[in-house]
C-alpha cells in the first residue's frame, strides 16, 4: 500500500433528471421564455451529472472541478424544487465505496428518493478524489506539497461535513461508507496526512529543529487518534480497506514520533544536553525498529533508521569519550510540544470557482411557497371587497324590487308595460333566456361526475399500492425496510379529502341555485315572451295620471338615479381592485437573504394593507351612501303610495311587476352563479388532473422501488444457507494435497479408551522371508501333523482389531471392513496377529503356522526394544517407501 492513504470513489446508477423536472416546470410555471429557459437548464444539469458521475474520472484538478460544480448546483437546486417521495420523486442509487460485493458490512447499494442523499454521496466523491489527487503529488516539489496539503484539508472538511449532516439528510440508515463513524475516521486520517505534508515542507525548507519536532509530534498525535478511532469502532475493521489502513496508521504514528524525537535530540545537542540526546535517539530507534519488524511491507524506514543510527553512534561516542553525561529514562524526558498548522476546510457552497447557477432566475421554494400563500391572501382580500360590494348591490336591487321601483313610477297610466320591465325582458332574451340557464344546469352534473371520477381513480391508485405494500411488509417483516405507503401518502390523502369536501360544498351550492331557479322560473319565462303576451299577462288598473308631474315622483326619480350612480361606481371600483398587482418575490428574497427565513404573514399583511387600504375605505363609503339613499327612497315611496288610488286591480298589477323585476335580478344572479360554477368545475378538473398525475408518478416510483427491493431481497435470500450449519465428518474433509504424488487414501486409527495421540510412524517395509525348501517342507515340532489339504482352516482364536494401515475404519460407521490377514502385505507391528496357513496346490510348501504367543517367527527379523522402536517410528515415514 502507498505511504499516503487515499479513498475509493462511490459509484452511482444512471438517473434521468430531464423528465420529472421538466414536468414539474411545465406544471408550475406558465408557458413562455422562463419555462423554456428552465427546461434547457434541466438538460444542462443532466449533462453535468453524466460528466461528473457517469464516467471514470482522472486524478486531476479538472475532474475535481466537475464534481464540485455538480455539488454546488445541487445545493443551489435543492431550495428551488420540492424533492421528496410524494412530490418530485427521483430515486438515486449509490454503491458502497468499500464493499466489493460481499457482506463485510452494510448494504452493497442503497436507493433513496432524496436529493440530500445525492448531495452526500457527491460530496463523498469530492473528498475521495481530492485524497487521490493529493496522494499522487510529488512530495519533493514545493508546489506539489502545497497542493497536497490543500486537498487533504478539503477532503477532511468534506468528510467532517458528511459526518454532521448525513443522518438528517437521509430518512434511512446509511451505508457503512457514509455513516458518521466511517467518515469521521476518514476526516482524521486526511487531517493527519495534511499535517505530515506540512512536516515534509518544513523539513525540505530546513526550518528549525524545534518547529519540525512540534509539527512531527502533532502529526503523530493525529495518526494516533485515527488509529484509535479505527480500533474502537466495531464495524470499521470489517472492511478490507480499513484492515489495510490500520497498519499504515500505526506505522505513521511511530514514524512521526520518531521524527519528532530525532529533531528534538538535535535541539538537545544544541543545548548541550547530551544524555537527553542519546535517550531520544534510542527511543526513536526503538520506534523505527518496531515499524521495520511489523509494518515493513507497508512503509519503508530504511533511510530514517540509517540516519538515526548514525546520529546515535556519534552521540554515544562523544558522550563516552568526552562528556560522560547521564542518559535519562524515556519517561523522564520532557514532553515535545505540538503545532497544528492544518484545519479541515469548511464546506460552504459554492466550492467551485467556475460555478454559475443554471436556475438563477428561479426563486427558491420558500419564496415560491410564500408567494403562493400571499396569492391566497390577496385573493381573499379582493374577494372580500368585491363580495361586499356585490352583496350591497343585491340588497339594493331587492329593496327596490320589493317597492316596485322604478316600475311604479313608469306605470302611472295603469294599462301599458313599464319601460324598465320592457328593458329587463329584452336583456334576458339577449342573454339566452331560459335555454341558456337550463343548458348550464344540465352541464353541471356532468362536470361534477367527471371530477369525482378523477378523484376516485387517483385515490384508488394510492389504495392499491398501499395494500400491496402492506402485504409485502407482512410477508418480509423487518426486511421490508422502506417508508410505509400509509405514512408517505398522508399529505396526498389530506389533499384528496379537501378536494372531496370542496365537491360536496359545490353540490350544496348547486342545489341552492336550482331551488332559486325553480322559484323564479315562471316569471323568467314570462319575461322571455313577446311584448304583446307580456302586456296581456300584466293586469290593468285605474289610471293614476293625477300623480304625473307631482313633486314626490320627481324626488323618487332623483333618488333612484343616485342609486344607479352608486352601482356604476362600484363596477368601476371592482375593476380597479381586480387590476391591482405587486411583485412580492423581491420582498421575500430580501427577507430570506437577510434573516435566512421568511415571515410571510407579517410581510404579506403589511403589503396588502398598503395596496388595498384606500380601496377598502372607498367600499365602506359606497356602502354608507347606499344606506342613506335607500332610507330616503323608502320614506319617499311611503308618501308616493299614500297618494295613489288603492284598488284590487292595482294591487295585482303591482305584485306582478314586483315579481317580474325580482325575476330579472334573479336571472342575472343565477346566470352568473352557473357560469362561475362551470368555470369552477373546469378549473378544478385541471387541478385534479395534476393531482392524478402526482399520484400516478409517486405510485410508479414506488412500484419501481418495490421491484428493486424485491430483487435485492430475492438475491439476499438466495445467498442465505438453506439449513443450519453442521460439522462435516472428519473422513469427508480433504487434506491438503502434497507437492508431488497423488493424495493417499484416508486412514483412521481408533484406540478405544485412550486419549488421542499422534499417529505413529511405522518402520520400513521388511524384506521377504528367506525360507529354504527344506524348512518349508519340514514340519515344526509345535505344528500339527501335515495331512491332505482341507478347505477349512484350523480353528483359531478371534483376531484382535488391526492397529495400523492399510485398511481404514470409517468414523461414524460401526466396525470396520475385515480382509483376510493372509493377504496383508504389511505384517509388521502386529505381534498378536497370526498368519493363516497358505492353502496352495498339492506338493507346494506352505507358510509356517503361527508360533505360540510371545514367540517370534522363525527366520524373520526381530522387533527392536520399545524405546528404539519409538525412535524409528518418529524418523521413518508413515507410508511404505517404494
């Protein structure tokens, strides 16, 4: 392993950023130049991600610059788009940087619909690439040393930033490479290496020994902290990466400490503390010898050891012959000071020097949300003012209709249709009459049904996916470790409930409009008839021509004209109120930049009061003016009514005229209500379609996530053992093959009621017996008489169990396979095993029978004493030699 430690990069799967972000922009922002520019910026962002993560990166500043630019863009993008599982659902998949495909620790990869997870992994790669670039620098060059120190401190700061933010950025347990313990350890390692670079720079610049000693001692302290961090964390040593890093950290700790002692010894020599010089050099030499003996394969200390040896030899020589200074113990030496010249770089975007925000014109989400709430407050203010004026106008029309004004002033003849009624009838006919209202009423149920179907289908998608998620969660239990659909869909279900309540209220409002239409339908139909039929339907009365030209009539007409002026002023005022505009984004952006947050309520209310305060005063003045005029009209009408001649026909005519005037006003109001209702349903349809698309997108993303999780679970289940572990019988375990020759058959020796001992080494194969024909044909004195050959051998005592090769007995099976010992080619070391007589052809001499117990075979070599036999067994091989 290299002397300086670098970190491997994480690998990411490809993600399409264009489709979901472009869809959000199309839905959120109106068509125009801004929308086109934002979509173009999304395409540039997608290209930037492919350049940063979709290809291998060189260990060069330009590659790091691409990564830093992408990280800065993510930081600028995060507050401007609602990245979440239930809004813009983008799933980012990253592999563990240290996991090589096995289960050393953590997950091999993790997929999360979180931009914070993407930022964390990209910042990890920035730190890892910075460590690689720093490790590639030439440490003999001053500029390279500065570059290495800068990048090591950047890497340390990035790892430290991940340690502080990773748990809040992720909704699940992170992979082991980005967990706080791991990145905290990596931050310490990078900081220690940056301090070592400063030590090398000070050494090359030949600074004072006191300064160099402090720098080296501080580096040793950093390496020691990193080593302890690796040791104390249970999960880190499971990584093969950290198993390689641990010895390097231990070696670097000793080397830096040895360098500190070496330079401090030079300082002691300058102060003529020769005993201290020798003690420090001896301690330095011990440290270097420890590195050479334990970690030589990782770090070479030959040059440093030679340097210390030369200094120690010279110091001892001078002290022995000249100074005779006492050499103190190491524990009695004064502690070497420390000087930390490095600090983890603070991560404050933008980190790239060439960064330009692709979405600079787009306001942050906090401002967008504040603008949305401000828009609602503004709409409420406008609707309140306009509604107040419309209610006042309707009240005025109702009062005049109840007084049969102005028709009573126009109907002084008693037999013709008043001009105001004629104009109202003409107005209704021009606006479509009953047919237009009936058509609007017939359209409302269709629009309502369409909206209900869209809402029901959207919620059904959520229900189906949630039921599937609950079913899989019940099947896999704790392994199904993704966010429950019920928790994830809560905002959508609340939104759906709100839509349903809105539809229910709209149904009630529609019924009110229908009831009002049914109440005035006959009079509206009468107004739609030709003038002749309208005149015939109105009963005639006695003439009241005596009132024409009277003062009270003129007063009433003047008062009614003033009321008409008030109504016209309200129409103009309504238009002005609706035309008021103000861009609050600048105010909200300023507040966000100054305070870091937006107090939307205070800012909005203050601005709305400035914009609509004067209009509110004008509306109240209009209401007061109408109230005064209506009071005057009612007083004048009472005087007018007392002057009129009263009879039955006159009352009937007046009632019909009142109903016709009221029917006209109701027609206008019903038409407006129905058109507003139609517009409401059409607008709601667009909103519900967006809601349906949102539900469809999140359900699709959840299905994709579900399929990936199922695939991972199937693979993990396939890797699990199908049965509990068990011990393999000894005879099935294959021993290591020898260098040359085939593997011999296994042989197992059983020794009942004895402790297991090493297998004895049998002696060499004995030579074949040298038996003369005479000896073969002679009959021994202890042998039975030779007779004709028989098929059965003579009776013998049961043979004891064999105690040696070549026939094995198998552990776990009762008994062993017996082979007639007459065919055994290795008849040694078996003193109690007799030979069976050879049953050969007639005339051929057989083998001699077994001798009595305790006596040797005639003509065979004698067995050595037990001690000598044991020595021979230890020296001779187990298997017979060829």
